[in-house]
């Protein structure tokens, strides 16, 4: 829809690859680009947290607890005198690892299941879909909580906790991707171009490889991008409930969970992590929208 | 000269649905010579497209080809296409025979380049390497009238108009110089000026590659322009079969007559065009007698109980009618 002038110049269009065209379409969406830059920035912050953070996020200064934002502690200090800004910066690491890795795991599980169900059809499809129906009838958060309790929660070391969270999310989250891929495969199987390819003598392997999976991939990428904020929010929810990342390792959700008990007296404590979480989620959603518009080849038909 | 290419005998295709079995094609038979053009005409739902898909063996569940014989005179002698294994059939499709579909807007994969899709049959059947396939694709695109063909190989279908996409489809279909080209309403989705161009293109390519063509359409004008032979279908049956001139000038079957009567003519202006009263029969019911009999104004008693079947009435002209057969 918003097509920039450059994409309309025929000479340029001719030389472009599909990714190049998608990239230009993406660049023409200002909010998506801004969100992308913001996310890149946060990723840099997560990687270089020790360099960027002004203080050690684990260091408690008991002489300076509950400080309001000031020149020394930019976002104030918490109940144990730890620097809130530094804790938020380190919390980025948790949110991004959970957000991105859980989506990768979800696709690894969901894509083949959905593709097999759609391609084989018949009873394989029927059984898969009934399993998915049963799983999706259980509220997602409830399932996370049960799985986290079963897996031993967030106690122990950080990596154990992170992998538990990612596992819990993947075990429930693959449903969406599987359903999406199955639907795509089913409709692509019946599409005119697959029939046309068959009439050219293409065999099943060729059709699945070049016509079905390639077309089904675009919505998967879009769904991955849009799934990241959901996973981040899931982690925040678990940590808020005390089932996610255990203190002292900082995570945004866990900070919100702990600080909400002081919200009446020191509301600034809960404000910053909540704000960062909200803005990050918004950025991912905007990026996801941009990616969707950029990758959907039908948009300029 | 009249070398036989394809002989279809008693082809029957049905679709088993929950609501009952749809008898889409009920014993269709026809012959096609090398280099000739057969037009299959009939109204929507008469089994034209299902016949074409059956010949390509592209009928998918819940449909199946129940009976029949499809003798194809290929390079390696006569083969019954219905007896080929799916893998052997893949060797035939796109190579010995290929198909053009109705809607060029959806028949090309939107995420692959035009070049990639034209090279598809070349790579599958001719086992061409990338460079050779590319050069052939450029030649094909130039042949079907795409300007700047070399540049356009890297374009995507959405950068092409409907007429150009149909040209690409034609290029893909003739890529391996097939002996038989089936065009299933190739012009229905295009506007009139483009229709004529595509028909001309098919006509030229047919002579160039020595390809026989089965053209399926409800546009009698297209048939008059391109076909040598015409098969008129009704409710899954062939009701009349003959050389194009005879069908147009002296149609014998009441249905064909009615069809011809409903074409607007250039030089006469009747008050109203003729219409055929009634509706075609439901294909889920077993048809007893002549399928057209309930709508036919010439029917006799025998029509209701006995299906006439095709009977010869002139050289190369057959007609399934008790009345016309005994005129």
C-alpha cells in the first residue's frame, strides 16, 4: 500500500531480488524501521550489558535503598539498594533469550508437525488436529505454570531456569505454528500453481520443496516475529508469579512482581521495568507488522 | 497425414462425495490426430474440464477414473495412459503432453521468479543445466512475445499482467515440445483483445511444434477459429462429434442446434436470443435414457428409456440422438 517512489522505478525493480524488494517495502514503513532500530539497540544492550550498566546489578547498597531517580542512580534503587537501571539492562538478556529462542524451538517443533499433518492428511491429520484441539483448550498460562512446576521452576542456576521456561513455552507454543503451517499446506496443495506444476510433470518431492514449503515459510517468519513479544510477556508473567527466573538474576517480569508489593509507597520502582517491557513488546509488534507487509508478495498485486 | 495421436474410449470419471456420487464423465470417447485441434464445448458443469484433467491423470481424491482406455501414440509406441504408474505418468506430463489452465493469475507461484518456473519443466524432463535452461527460457519467452525476455526472467508473476502471465503459461506448456497440448478455457479469464492474441499464439505454436491441441471452452467463436474437430458435451456425455464445419453449418443433435441458436450473429438481430428451457440434470442421479431428453423439443418415447449413444450419421460425424440418427 505505502509504496515508495523508488519501488516504482521499473529499472530498479528489474534488477531486484525478492528479498531486495521485501527490504525496500520494509524500509518504506517508518514505524517498523524505528521499531527495528530500537530492537537492535536492545540486543546490543543485552550483549554489552556489563559495559553499559553503570553498576553491578547484584550489588546491594544498604545505605541507599528505595531511592527516587537521581543523578547517581538514574532510575533509582530498589528495596535492597540495587541500581534499577542496571537490573533492567541485565533483564534484557533474559527477555531476549526467552523471546527469540522460544520462537526458534516452537518453529522446530511446530513446522514439521503441521507440514506432515497437511501433506499426509487422512487420519494423521485428524489425530494431530485433535491433539492440538485438546492442548489449545487448556489456557496457555495455566499450562506454563503446570509445566514450570513439573520441570522444577526457575530455581537452580539461570541456564536451568531459562531452558525450563523455553521448554514450557515450546511445548505449548508449537500448536499455533503447526496449525498455521497445516492450513497453509492444505490450501497450497489445492492451489492452481501446484496443479500447473503437476501438469508439467513435477513429482511430489519437487512440489513440496519448491512450491509448498517455500510459500508456507513466509507466514512462519511473520508468526515468529509476532510471537517474540508473546514469549517475552509469558516469561514476564512466570517471573512475576515467582515461577520464572529466580532472584537475584534480574528479569523484567520478576522485577515487576517484586516491586509491585511496594507500588503504593514507591511507585517509581514498578514504573520503569513495566515501561521497558511495554515499549519492547510494542516495538516487536510493529516490527512484526512491518515484516508481514514486506514479505507478503500479494500486497502489490 | 491422418496419424492417430490420442484415442479415448469410454472414459468414466466420478467423484465420491458424502452427498452421493457425482458422475462427471460418463463414457466419453474421441479420437485426435497428430497436429489437429479438437474443441470440446458445452455449458458449465458438463464435464469438459474433468475430461481434460482425466486425460492428464490429474484427478485427485475424492475423484477417480472409473473405467476407460486412453491410448496415447507416443515416441515409444502406443501406451494406455491409465495403465501407467504415477512415476511413469510424471514422465509423460509436461514432456509428451502439457496443459494450460484457465486462470493465469493463480497458476503461477507468486514467490518464484518467472524464469525459475519456465525452467522447471526443462530441468525436470530435459535435465538441462542452469545456463542452458536459462537460454532456452529466454528463447521461449521471446517466442511467446514477452519483450526484453532476458531481463524479465528475474521478475515475479505480480509484475506481469494477466495476458502476459498466460503467455508465460503457454511458454511453459510448450517448453518440451509436447505432442499434445490441453488448453482448459485458456482465454476465459482474459479480456477480448488479449483472448484473440492468446488463441493466435496457440495456433502458431501448434504448427511450429507439430502439437495436437485439445481446447476446452464454452466460447464457440474460439472453437470456430481454431478447431478442426468439435465434441459437444452435455451432462458428462459426448452428444455430438464431428468436423468443425459440419457442426457449425449443419448441427444434428438438438442440443448442438440449441447451442448454435443461442449465439448472437453479426448480421441478424433477433428480438431475443434462443434459450434452452430447463436446467441440466443433476450429475448425482443415474441418468436413464438420453440426458438431454427432458429439455428436448424433438423427443420421442424411446428417448426416456434408452440412451442412444453416439451413432455415425455422416463421414467422421457422430451424434447421440434417436431422432437425428433416423432423419
